C-alpha cells in the first residue's frame, strides 16, 4: 500500500528505542509491506502482459485482413485493366 504521497506505508514506524524485539517487528512489517507492493506490481505486470497479448492478436488479425483486402483489390484491378485492354483492341462496330 502507499501513503498519500505514493510513498510506501510501512507499519510499525518504531523509533528504535524498543530494543531488539521492536526492531524485529519493524523489519517483519517492513518486509510484509514490501511483499505487498511487489505483489501489486506483479499483478499490474500480469495485467499489462494480458493486454499486450490481446493487442498483438488483434494487430495480427488486422494485418492479415489488410493483406487479403490488398490482394483482392489487386486482382480486381488486373481484371479491369485486362477488360479495358480487350475492349480497346477491338475495332469499333
């Protein structure tokens, strides 16, 4: 979790006057806070990876669709050009 400024909120916040036992508690709480932040970061990275995978799939589909459309357009263009050449080479009736 983070505090109001985005700084990690660490529980315990001892002054060091509590002795060794207080230091151990502080370290455990500090490690727990760090683990929590790492878990959140990991979750965010997993989510980003899923979005990236989805976008990659969508872009591959779009690319394939554009290739297919371009091929169809080229075939139609060739057919129109071939038809125009045949009509242009025939004598007028």
